[in-house]
């Protein structure tokens, strides 16, 4: 046997086929995520269901009163609600499936950029990464955007190597669907098209395909948003307060740095420091050794960095951690590439080195999954204070009662009341109500019974607040019965 090359028999023994390992990795990713499907419903998730997904199909695609409506995701949540009923797990099912899809897409991107070994290590990292678990069990559209981002980066590689209508069409479709989910898809889509323009061959046919795909993205996105543009107005879609540039002085003095620091903290908070250091080292190696370990002239991460920097500095968006979620999986792919392909460059038994990294990654993933299983049943039985409050109110509610609750507990309470079959009219402000059931959060410093009535544009002077009765408490939530003055 050669000192530098393993025999085919050794390769087969050390490295089984990619498909069974990928299935194992995806299964571990699923088990790691199942426990989070029943966690307490958060404000944005609840608002999505109450105000968008629980209404008609037409309302979902035409109502852009708030960018909280991640339209494609809201449609998928509605389909899940109609198919399985309203449960925490059913509203999170689309995000979960997209999160699992990201594991497979990371494999194909890693394989296209580097090798199948890199693809498998990248898939294991995406399956394990704590921030991936969090977003995969949140009923929001961020994992959909993450999936489409991985797909267009993979398609961009194919478009450069195999120029043809299919890859250009698929790039346009994935970009448009991502934009229809959340407009931040502009960042990965723009980076992918910029990279293909620089990397692709210099000929008329390639340029025509590239231009047609880009124009197709714009036209298809406009068509998908047309109901919202017509019925909600273009300002709601393109110029709402959530997408307006932040004041430049505030932005560059402290906000941008603060948001980026928070993002880094959320990405690494539950990650062992040694793994963080290894991943950062792998990413740096992928940049430094790009020409030796990569298959492209232009570095995709550097192109993305330049494009995102330009857009962020000119547009000044609010860059919360969720803003950057689409970038996390590609970063893990590049980190895996830097580690695996650098090991391949080392002298000695080069095919064995990357295989060892695969087994280490998969073994670590399996151990983490096994360690999480005892907590699985505990998480499935959790009931939040807001959920307990909703159950109590549903039992106490009488005809003519109105439920009032302040932000940010309002959307979650509405969601749980809907889950219990309570009609929407129960929490709609009515000055002629026979009784007000008011939820007061004692951990909200500025919240009071009077402030809650004012938030609903109801006059507190018309309510007998002095004779309000504290009915019960669930943690920091108090439930009062407030009779109106007659």
C-alpha cells in the first residue's frame, strides 16, 4: 500500500456512501429539533397566525399591513393549519421542513464548492448548530430564506460550469420565492448574481442567460407581490417604517456595531468555545487557501462580503440577528471546506484525513442528539404562563366579556384563545362590554390596568378600576375582572 494513498477497499471501509450518512445526519437534525416544536409561542409567530395565516388565502397574499407577513411562509402555515389543525407544532412545520432542507442543501453546496467530504461535514454542522435549531422551530420565514440562499449559491455554481436555461430559470425561481418570503433575500440573491457575472465565461450566450435570469427574478417577484402592491399599497411593501434607513448618526455611532455584536453573541452563545475557534479558523483557511482548495477564480464569500457591506452602508437597515440568518449556513459550509480541504493538502494519507473529520463530525452530532433525548418529553409537556392564562380565560369567559392584554403578551394570548376555539370578538375592544378580563404583566414596568385600557383607546374613567378583582395569577401575569361603570 502506498504511503500517501489508501486502497479502494480501505476507502470503502472508512468512508461508506454519502447517502446513508446524510440520512443519519438529517435524522439527528430532526431529533434535535423536535423538542423545540412545543416551546411557548412567541409574539411574531402568534401574530403571523392570528393576523394572516388564519384568514383566507387571498388575505395572506394581499395584506401587507406589516412586514411580519412573510407571504410564502404564511401560505405554507395556512396549508399546515388546514391540514393538521392549530397546534404549536403544526404552525412550525414549514419552518422545520425548510430547516431540514438546509441540511441537505448544505451538503450539495459543500460538494459543489469542494468535495463530498466537505458536504457531509457541512451538513453535520448545520444539523447541530444551536442557532439553526432555534430558527427551525420558529414559525417564521427565515429558514425558507436560508434554504433558498443555499440553493441559489449551488445553482450559481452549476450555471457557471453548465450554462443552460434550466439553471438560470431555477435561480430566478428560487430568488423570487425567497424575496416573496422576506425581502432580505435581496442580499444572497444579489451576491449570487454578482459572483456569476464575475466567474462565468466571457461570451454573449452566458451574458444573455445571466441577464434573462436577473430580469426574470424581478418580473416574477413583482408578479408575486402584485396583490399586496395593489390592495395594501406600494408604500406598505416598499417604504414601510421597518425598511426605512436608520438615522445615519445613530447607525454609525453605535447601532450597527451593537447589532453585529448581538448577532455574534446569538450565534456562539450555546456553542463550545473550542468549536467556535475551529470554525473561525476553518473559515479563514477557506479564504486564505481559496486558490488551492476551491474550484473558482473568485471567492464567493468575499464577493458576498463586499456586496453586503455596500448595501448595509447605503441602505442602513436594522440588522438584528435574524437579518443575517441566511448567511449562517453558507459560513458553516466555507468553514467545513477550509478544514477538510486543508487536511487534504497535508502530506501523508490524504484521503484518510478528511474521512476522519467526517466521522468526528457525525460522532459529535450523534452524541449531542443522544444527550438531548431525555429532555424531549419534558419539552413536549411545557405550558407557558400565557397559555395557562388562555385556558383559564376560556373557562371563565361569559357572553359580553371582552379580554384586554398589553404588548407583547397580546398576540400569544390571542393565538392560544384561538387554539381553544374562542372567537376573535372576545378580544376586540368594545366600550359596551359587560365585563373586562384584563391581563396585567407585572414584569412590564410601565404597564397598568389604566394603560392597557388606553392602549385599546378605551376611557379608563368609564371602568370601575377601584373595584377590580384579581382573579388569579400565572407567574408574572395577573388576571383582573374589571366591571364598567353604569
